[in-house]
C-alpha cells in the first residue's frame, strides 16, 4: 500500500472522529502494530500437531491493548495461500476499516497488505478475526483479543485473557458441545446441522493438559476476560470451588456484578468475570460437558504454594448451580441518545432450508446477498425483533454498533444489557435496538460460520 493511500485513510478516520465522537482524544499519537498472517506449525497438545493459520506466529494472535480513544494503525500482511481481511469485532471503527471483503474493502491478496487505522473505542473486551472464507479460516487460528482500556477504571489484582477455540484436526473423535436449548445433538446430527466435527478444544491455543495454568495468590481479585472465538461451538464454563462475578457483557459494564457458577457462551460472545481467590488449592476451570473438557477445554487455576496439589473436586451437583442468563444482568446504558426523532422497526425471521437444503440459512426467507438490507438514517433509533424459526440457535452480530437487548423470549429487560452479539435461541425471540450513529454499510449476521456462509446475513445501510 502506498503512502498516499494510507494518508487518505487517515483523513477518513479523522472525519469519523469529528462527526461521531468529538470527545475522543486527538489522533496525534497513532500506535502502529504489525500483524502478519501466515501458516505455522502449532502443537495443540503433546503429539497433536496441526498447521494453523496464525497472526504473528501464535494462536490466538497477540493481545492488542490500547486506551479508549487512542489511535491505532495496524499493518496487516497476508502471507497465507489465500485472500484474507481483518474485522475488529465490537470496535466502532469507521466503515472503511471494518474488514469485510466486498463490502468495506477488497480482500487482501496473498502477498498483499492493508493498513487499518482507527480510534479505539468503546472501552472493553473486543476482538479481531479474519472475515474472509470464515469457514476455512476462523477455526484455523486467525483470531485474537483486542482490549480497550477505559480512562481510569479500578483494576483487578491480576488479569487473564482466555480465548476459547475449536479445531478439526482429524486426530481424535468428534465431540459435539451441547447447546443451552436442550435439544439433543443427535437430532441435529440427523438433520445434518450439527456443525463442524470438532475433536479438540483450546484455551489460548492449547488443549488440556497443555493449557498453561492460571496462577493466583490468596486474597486476590482476578479478572478473566473470556472470549468464545469458536466458529460454531457453544461453551459452558464452570470454575470448581468458586463463583464467578460477571461484570461485563461483550465488553460493556453491568450496573453491579452478577454471581454465577456456570457461564454459557455462544460463539463471538465475551464475558468479563471477577473471581475472588479465597479457596487455596488447585482447581479446574472447564466446560461442564465432560467430553468437551476431556477434548481440551480445561485449564487449571493454581494458588501460590499449591503447585503440586492435585485438583480439588467440586462436589456441588450441577443442578444446584446458578447459571448465567441474559435475564440476570442489568446493563449500564453507554449508548448515546438518538437525534433524528425517527424510530424504525424491522422484523427479522431466521429460517432454515430444511431437509431439502440443510446448508441454507435465511433471513425473512432469503439468503445473503439476496436478503433485504435494513435502511436507516443517521440518528435513527432502530428496533429489531428477531424470531428464530430454525432448529439451531443464532448468535447474531451487528458490525459497527453495540445494541441494547430489550427482551429475550418474551421477558422485557428494565435495564438492557449492552452487547454486539446476541444468541437467539431456537424457536425463541429477541428484541434489540441500536442508535444509527456510524454511517456506512454494515454487515449483520449469524456468527456460526456455516450459517453465515449459508446466507444468514444482511446489511444495515445508511442512506
Ligand atoms: Cu465477529 Cu462479522 O464478525
Ligand atoms: Cu446461526
């Protein structure tokens, strides 16, 4: 990319800054990072080696960490054998920086590069990932955390970022993580919609027992930023012997922490939780489905002085445990007010092609790119009612905006959670609203890569 082109991109970024976010710091100091995407040899666990596709030679990619409002410039070099692009999930970037081939940019050809430059906001646990050939690229390792620190937040004594991943290595028996809806996976298997035959699950790129332990000290408050980067799998986490206090949903703060024992996570969701380290020993943080934990989704929390202790069992039966649901949280409203005076309403029905076309996933009966775009104007309040008439759940993600979750399966929320990805359960319904304040053409889609590829996507278009 030439110097001239990147200067032009910078001008667009500054334009976005002045229009939408006048309170953000001036962009005098662009921090520059280089991300090189390339195939690497990667060992998921002893003896389980794969060729991963990685950023900067590691899975997940490096943690990119900046202050809210700080300008970042990310030079992405593509050394993969196919085209790629990088999306900044949950970051309200200006439209040309959004990383969607065919919508916001041309895909970066092998050997090519692209410079992404934008002010990082809002604060919170965000992430970045490939947005080209997601079916082939996302579960190969092309994802990483992007942490935006707020100005002046009380920090925890210790912090870990945990990126959950799923792999098809062909070196083990496929395992189907269960969904929160209780429908038998065998049923989905017969319908041909059970998802990729994952056989290995990872925490920060390693499968247990190769996952590096999380070391803590008695009395500490430990913050975990957890990201489900899987292209299809739901995970359900539990930390033996401890409760988790959920403090943020998709990076956005709750009014007060919610104590739970079990944390279900749909693809692309993030939760920040705080754990008070008050039970010295060695404990497992793991998926509640034993086969999933056995296939790698497990990491040990080890207190100082207990390095040699065997993991303690947690005798509490699962039925006695408190499980996170959207109903439990009260969000802090971080979304500015609409300015146009218009309220738009759209009804979206998520559908499936049935046994005749099990790979087809639709919105209002049509598959992307034939779906009808949602037309909005700057300043509008946009309400979506999303009904899921298909036999799988759909974590719906909107690019460029966070939204309020107004209701879930008929329960209205007095203090809506702020999220950018909401899991719409099979035969369920979710209402959400966002304020149109970031002009462009924004993708909205299911984050399960097979569903997205099968057509469950549309555009929000500013006119
Ligand atoms: Cu996380 Cu369209 O992506
Ligand atoms: Cu879906």
